C-alpha cells in the first residue's frame, strides 16, 4: 500500500486529491497538512512513501518544508511531489534545488496524479518536460555567471550515460534501473561527476548536459 501525505492550504484541494487517490486500491492518504510546519510533524509521525507538496502556503513555506524533508529522509522516503502551476516558475526552480523528486501541474488529468504518485513511490523521478525547460531558463536567467562550462570530452562513457539520463528528468533509482546498476553506484558516479563539470548540484548538471547536447 502506497502511503501519501497531502500538503495544501486549500481544504477543497486536499479533499479532491484524497478522494481521487483513495479510489485506487493501492493508495492510502495517511495525513493532511495546511502548511509546511504541520507537514513536517505529520511526515515524521506517519513516514509516508510520497508527500504531495504545494509550495505557497500561509501556514508555512512549502519550499523550506521540501528542503527539510529531503534532508531528513531515510531509505529514499518520502519522495516529494511538487504540485504546481506555470505561474510559479521561480518556486519550482527552488524546489528542484531543494531536492524535490517530481513535479506535476495542478490542472493535470486525474490519472496523471495517480501515475505520478505510483512512480515516485517506486523510486522513479517525474519531471514534466515543459516544467523542466522553464526551470532551466529560470536558472540561466538568475545565475548566468555561475553556470558550468567545462567541456564534455573528459567524461567517461558511463558518466555520459548517467548525466544524459539525469538531464531527462530521471531519479537515481530510475537511472540505476535503466543502466542495470545499484543506486549506490549511481550516487558515487554523480559525486565524482559534478566537480568534473564544474556543477554545484543536479540543477546545474542538467543545464550543463543540455548545453552540451546531452539529454
């Protein structure tokens, strides 16, 4: 059973998501929160598989909550699914930097939300490609002087495989499955890879990959 916590300041949104998700035989909503601070308490108590996180909430910042959830999680749990709208590009960028595992639009089809929850619970990333492009553009606009520029020729074939899949929005688990590797091996490759290309984090690595025709 996939256990989910819903975080949104609008009760009607939480209610709708709960009805939709619990209509599936393999999904259970184990907690609801109207803000980031409350979300942290509920997640610590329930240890869910997935947290559906709104970003802008009066009762606590969803971005900071995402950052803390990612820092505190164990064994890749919980995965954080950011539920967003196109007019929040800067916030989506921040959530990606904070380590969110997936993004989905609030006006998505019901089955898309269900699929997103299942994918994240299984350890796979989910980044809407339209959102990805806008996030990359936002990053480039905000930090042009900090973007990595190292050439690609010094990467090993395996490192090129990994960064290509990373640029396609895959999580560590999804990359591992695609390349038939252990997740720990993928993490080790990424740890060595980031300094090689002058990237501080995964966001910069994705931008670097797109600039070098990878992804």
